[in-house]
């Protein structure tokens, strides 16, 4: 089993959140935004925690989207961005034992899943998309990203996400 239990506990210790209560999801119902807010008092520390969380996404694809979204604000982090990071840390507190079960399988099938969120960013109205590629039962590649252009429809966003996921498989 590939698990980052100790690394998650180290991040929680560094952030001073070892006794926080776990939550079920890494993101709250409100979206992370660039709306005016108080600047976060420790931008270097914020970047260090975010860097540690980015590394954690290699074995925890469930937090990729949320980490990607918060990382877009590292240059000018605010108190609301730190609240989003704290939500991720609360989620990680409850998932320290999660990991990948590496099994010898008989299947060598390559398959993937895609998803898209039309107008996912309330700041610039760009869409978000992501994909997850499996080899047999093991995930081998995943990515979530903001689309570079504003899409005119949800169908266009789904098509672009499908093209990105297909390019990764090919």
C-alpha cells in the first residue's frame, strides 16, 4: 500500500493543526475567489504549506482540484485562502490512512475518466476540468486545470476535457 500517513501528520504539525476535527470533503460549498479580503500575514509560510500539499497530490488525487485552485492565489494570499487551506488540512486529518493498494492484477486495460465544470471560476468565468487515467486498477496519471479560454457552452467544456484526457491516454 502506498500511503503518506507520516507526511500528512508532519504537515498538520507544521500548520499547528494536529488536533483539528476531520471533515468529509476537501472544499466547502463556497468557491475560492480573488475578491478583496485581508492579506494573509505570513505569505512565505502559506507558500511552504501549499508546496507541501502540492507534493501530497502525487498519492492523493482526491485533493488535486482543491490544491490546484488554492495555488492560483499563492502570489497574493488572503485570509479566505488560508481558510480554504485549513479546510483541506481538516479533510486530510480524516484521510491519513488513505492510500493506493498496489496489487498484481491480470488486467492490462488502459482507461480514464474526465470531468468538467463549466464557468467553474467565478473570477474569470473560465471552466475547470480534470482527468484520471488507470492502468488496470492502478491510477497512473491525473490532472485538474483551468481551461485557457472562456467556453461558450458546457458541451464545449466537456469536449475540451475529453480531448485533454484522450491526449494523455494516447
